[in-house]
C-alpha cells in the first residue's frame, strides 16, 4: 500500500486479508492504549449493523508498529462514511512514524471513496490530535459518534483502599447487600437472554434506547470474544432469583464494564452496588489496572470538572451512580473528521459550530 523510511528502518502499510485477524488483536491487547473497538472481533460484530471493516497494519522492518481499523457504511445524505474509534494505535513516539500512519489513513480514505472519516484517537495518545489537525482533519462536533467523557476506577491499590474510595452511603449499601445474602457469580452464554430482558427494563426506566438492540448482537459478541477470554457475564442472585447482570469486556489493562441490566426487584437490598463492587474485586484480582464504567453525559462531566454543584436531577442518574462508586471523570481524546471534498470540509467548518449551538438544529443531525 505504501512505504517510507523512518527510525533507521523501512515502514510499510498492509491491508489485512482475514476477517478475524488474531495477530492484529494481540498487538492491540499488548498496547497501553489498545481498545476492543479496534479489534477484528468487534468489527465482525458490527457487520450486523451494516458496517464493513478494513484493517491496515503498519510495520517497521516487518514488526507491527501501528495501524488502524476503519468501519465503513453508506449514508443517504453524504455517501460512504468511515469510523475509526480509539485509533490509529501507534507504538512509537517518532513523529515520522505517526505522520506515515496518518498519511496512510488519509490515502485509504481516498482510495475507498470515503466522503467523511470520523476519527477518535486512543484515550492516552497526547500527540495524535495535534498531528491530525496539521494533516487537514477538522474538529468533530458529532457527539453521537464520539463520546468525550468516561468514568474510570483506578484498581492499582489494595482492596481496603479501593473500598474506602466509594462514597460512605455506597459502602453501607454493599454491607447491607452482603448481610442479606446476595451472591454475585460468573454466568455464561445461557444467561444472555436474562441479561437482555433486564437491560431492556433498565433502558425503559432510564428512557433511553437499548444498545445493543437485539439478542443476536449479544450472542455474536459472546461467540467472538469468549474464545480469547475477552468477555465475562456477572449475575447477581437473591436466594434463587436472578436480579441483575453486567457484561464486562476485559481488554489490555482495562476491564470495560460494558452493559448493565437490572430487573428492578429488591432495590432495598442494593443489588447494583454489590454487583459493581464484586466486579471491581474480580478485575483487581485478575491483574487489571483500571475499570472503565463507560460514558457519562457532557453536562455532568462539565459540572464535575468545574466543581459546580450538581442539580437534584443529576443525583439520580446512572452517570451519577458511577461517580458514587469512587470513579473519576476522565476527559477522552476529542474526535476529528477528514473530508475527501475540500468544499464539503469548508461547509462543515463554517456551518457545524452554528448548528451545534442551536438545540433545534442539533437534534436534527442524523445518527
């Protein structure tokens, strides 16, 4: 696909020819900023939603040093779009290597006739954003595609310190759950149906759309992620009754608490608090450094970062629940967009800030 010289060696870019690329996935798992969104396993799952994957690996003297996975899909209002979440991933601080990866990314977008390429670099990459801007990318305003805030638990401490980092009320609730005899155990694929029904109930209570929206999607995730140990399902029971479930996607040094479901039963026994606590313990005991509890709303994240008083409504949200478990709001790397057509780029840069600032127009943006 392309080649260059850097770091005293030869850089080359290669398209993967395999639907499941174990070597690429292993490379990501060994990287501090590797994420399951960039794996070939995740790409296979997203085919159910109409996305088509393309993996490009960059090698330095035949050793993988970086790369990216693009998911592509056609939209009626623009044509083919591309999505690179948590990538490109580059195992080098050499600007020449990073520039080569970005140039390869642009070349692939052009040759694949991608009209708009949305990119969110890895969470811990401090160099990529500036280099993307210098390479012709524009800041993204597409909040539905790029989540900018998450809540993370640092597991690199002893269990007592971890427990004391929880809010006092949550510690009391967990002790109540323990005294009541609630048990958290690992489940299996046979529990996915129960989990899905609980997730639908939870989404209904929170008045949000369920994601994923089908049991087929969950079964596909399980089939692809379980052979490598990158999925766990935890089930919380009271006596013989299952009342909550949580799916964890452990990858690299992070246990991603991916999807949660609660039947709504026995709230005074605090099944949700003990579910999360037992997963923190499990992740710590199995060598993970972090537990990522997932995205939180921008308004709440801004309030936390600005030390503003939280509104009463915020105290009852799922995002607020995550914060009460000792989590820290982490600002993720901002997203960027690359346009093949320079006129489209100019129109986007001119009109999009105005559209985002106008609630009525913002709500009309297709997802």
